[in-house]
C-alpha cells in the first residue's frame, strides 16, 4: 500500500517514525546497557574498596597476630574459680592502692557468642573522689588481665560532688567455654 502524501506530510511521517524507532531503541538497548554499566561501575568500586581493605588487613596481620597472642596469654585462667579469684583480688588491689571503698563485686559467668570462649561479667560498686576513681579505672583498663569496661556510671553522694559512687560493668575473657550444668 502506497500512500500518496504531500512532501511535507511525508517528511513528518518519516520524522515521527524515526522518533518512535529511537524511543524503542533507547528503551530496548541504550537504557538497559546504561543501567548495566552503572551497576558494574558500582560493583567495581566496591570490589576495589574490598581489595584495599584486604591489603590493609594483610599489612597489619603481624600486629593483629601479636595482639591476639597478647590477649591469649592474658586471658583469664581456664579454672572458673581461679579466674573469679584473680579478678576479685585485682579489684581489691586496685581499690586499696587508690584508697577507694569497694562496696560490692558481683561476678557472673556468661556464654560467649561461640563455644570457644566465655565471659566473666562483674558488677563493681565503689565510692571515692574523682581523682581516686579515675585512677582506679585507669589501672583497670591498663591491667594485663583481659578485661573490658562495658559500662561506667557515676553518681554524686553529696551536694558538692566530692564523694562519688562508681558503678562499673566489666567483662573478663576466658578462652574456654562455659561448663554445662550436670542434671
């Protein structure tokens, strides 16, 4: 079927056809290619970041192994009662050295996220002044025992803030699982 259109209308039909073809070509070919290119670019950027992170991990592997060896050597003893005794005597020693009053130390064993370790969580309540309590916390954090301060809470016991009460939650690492209770 041949259309007899005037020259101007023929050019309009050809132009409209070209525009429709370009729209279809864009929808079918160019846009999916562009989206794929964008996705691949984002994935390449992520992989480059992962490679850089991996190289950094390899570069600090020796330091990480040294830190892990230190943690293993300073972990709490395998014997649960000995571990509790070591932590309690350390708190007592730091309390006496800093002239603070330890009102309570409540140890409690917790299971680790994996069966390769367990945690001794201690709630410690102490009373003293800001300098003595801050020195106590300093000695706790710099102790060779594998201890971590999880929570610190300070409250004033007088109107001037001279006498403070310190509440700590401290976790100690033991590289053996928590024993299951026998029935």
